[in-house]
C-alpha cells in the first residue's frame, strides 16, 4: 500500500463522535454470488407480502423531515431498530430513501454506511443490500470515484466495508467501467487485489468477477491461488496461449518433406 494512498486517506477521512462507533467520510463529490442474490430477492419477496405497520410508516415519515447530523442519526437508529421486522419494510425503504436523499455527499455516504453497519441482518438475507450497493456505486463519478477507492481500504467496519466493495464490484462489472480514466482503472484493480484476501467467503466470487473484468482471467485465477505451482492441474490463460503459440511455431519451422518428383 503506497504512502500516497495513505496520505489520501488522512485527507479525506474524519472521525466523528456524532454517528457513534464509526468513520465519517469527508469524501466529496452484486451482493455475493448468484445464490446470494437469489436469496436476497427471495427475502424481499417474502417481506413484501406482509401487511405494513402504519405506525412505523408514520414515524419514518416524520423522521424524513429532519435535517442535519442529529436528524440523520435518528434515521439511522430507526432503520436499524426496525431490521428484521417484515411489517416495517416500507418504513425502512422510506428511511433509506431519506439517507440517500441528503444533498451533502459526505453526509449522505456517512449516513448510509452507518445504517448498513447498524443493521444486524446478514447481507445474504438483507432485502436492501443490492439496492444499497447499486445506489452507492452511482456516487462514484469523476474524482469522487478515486476517493471512494481509498475509502474502501480505510473502512474498518465489516458491513460498511463489504457494501463499499460491492459498490465497486457493481461499477467494475458494468458499462460505467469505461467512464474511469486509465489511472482510476489501475487504482480500482489494485484496490480489488488488496481486499481479495480479506473478504468474507460469501463475497469472494463477487470480487472474482470484478478482478476478471479489470485484469483478465489470469489475475483472478492467481488471486484465487490457481495455477501457481502447476500441481493443481490449472493452466493459466496466458500460459495456455504461449504454449499454443510455441507449438504452432514449431510446426511452421519443421523441415518440409522431399518435393514430389515430376
């Protein structure tokens, strides 16, 4: 990890007391594998059929009118308190929309990540996980994207860090990847390489997709420990291409047989 990136962290990171045990970002401006996404969709389908509690909605609507850090803290607390209650799905959607509706980008990101971290629901069962990752991903534009990559490495809270990684996986595996500059793409590749050894098992295949999109199949295979010693039977794509080219060259250099007599 370079000194330059450490300096970026120090510049863009502030530690507030207001949002509790967390990291407040001064940044300006797909969950898991297919099985994980299927489970998330299933959870949302189940809860969407449950009658919604009107008192929860009324409180969420009232909280959505607040402004500033204190109001955001109350939204975050209510969002976490209602986690796991199928009758509060609509209320939590409104609370989430309130957090994402904040105009100040640093406050928006801080509130969303605080809410994600405060929610004890496993990501695989969180009906909002993909939505949150997707909406956070949409924040990564221009110079903000570079700062966001640094924040991925700076974030220490497990769920907040995981959703940040998911947001950049969403970026790396979408057409928006083309919006990054060559330097940003290189930084994103380095970021994914850095986080790969530390992501939870349920996120490994997700990061693998990002590595393949960013650096090709060999990078993803090497990070997964494949084809390094030759003992696992896996042949890296570049090695296979080299061997094929070598065989073709040998065939082309083989002496020709005697010409047929007239």
